[in-house]
C-alpha cells in the first residue's frame, strides 16, 4: 500500500467535500452543545411550529413565511451594499495609486479611519449622526455603513490586483501613446481580474455575514426577523438555530462557489 506523503494529505484536506464535511462536523458539535444545555434547563422544544415561518398554504395559495422574506431582504441589502462598496473601493485604490499627494492622503486617511472604527460604531455614526443631518432612513444608512466599511477592504484587493500586473504592461501601453486612464481601462484592470476575483467573492461572503449588524437599528433583514419572532413566540433556541442554519447554508453555497472560482482563476507561479 503506497504511503501518503504530506503533499497528498494536504491535497486531501483541501478538497471541497472534506472541507465541507469538517465544517459540518464543527457546526454539529456547536449545535449539540447548545441543545444539551437547553435540555439541562428543561427547555420546551417546539420545532413543529417552525415550518410556518418558511411558508404557509392558505385559501389564497402559497405564501412565503417571515424567515424567507428576511432572507430575501438580507440578499438585497448585501448586493446593494457590495455594489457601492466596489465602486468606492475602486476609487480609493486609484487615488492611492495615482501618485498625487492629495489623492494619496485622502485614500490613506479614509482607510485608517474605517479600519480602526468598529462596524457597530460606524453604523451608529451613519444613522444617529449623519442620518438626521442628511435625512437618511434606516435602510440607506445601513447600505452606506456596509459599503464604506467593506470599501476599505475591497480597495486593498483592487490595489493588490493592480500591482500584480507586470510593469512591462505599463511600459508597453505608454510606448503606444495610451493615457493613464486608457491604460487602466484597456490593459491593467482587465488583466488584474484574475488576481482580484477570488478575494472579491470571498468579501461578498464576509459582507453577507456583516449585514446582520444592521438589526440593531431595526432594518428588516434575516436577523431582525429572528429577533421579532422570538419576541412573539419566546422560541429562542428554535429561532436562532434556524436563523444560524439559513446563514450557514447561504454562506456555504457562496463558499463553494468561491472555491470553484479560485480553482478556475488560480494564478500560476
């Protein structure tokens, strides 16, 4: 029987089915500990009531439940925030790489401010400070908070991707008379996609998990729906277990997609 080498063991552990299996084992262990603790407290489980929060069948036909509505709202919030975070992150990255003293100072100042600010404090800043000044509603303040927070992370992805393009590409574009804007548009950014796409998809997963923070200002999304259901039903364990499972399934699907993208666009060195 051939002996397994460390390289083969590493490849085995990095395989998607193995990684997913280990992930599920850890999650199952966490759920089992929580379940055992609830049983020790004599908690009255009511799992039979949970399906109605996913869907209901009435005389009017099929209707989505509150949890599915919250899931859709979470996805909408995350996609909108990710779009603006990408635009802002690209602007910050270009300012930092522009070579302009003012542009570089603005970019660095933005990055240092956001990276040293807890996201909860940033959310309060947008909603309770900037909200009354600029008449921002809860949803807009939440989108802006998530966009600004993740733009700082995305800008570093853009900067690393742009810097990964060989310098010869810049020199070649300059030799044929391209301006800096044309070089970015036609040469640099298209080539840097393969460097940026895997971490960008990972950042999307991160943003979805971060979106739960907006529940503290009662924005309608998955975590807020869970808190409202608990206040109505007092089924704390069932609701939070279910919400956690929904987040798990959503992020697990995206994580598998990230793994496939990373394998497809892996940069050969």
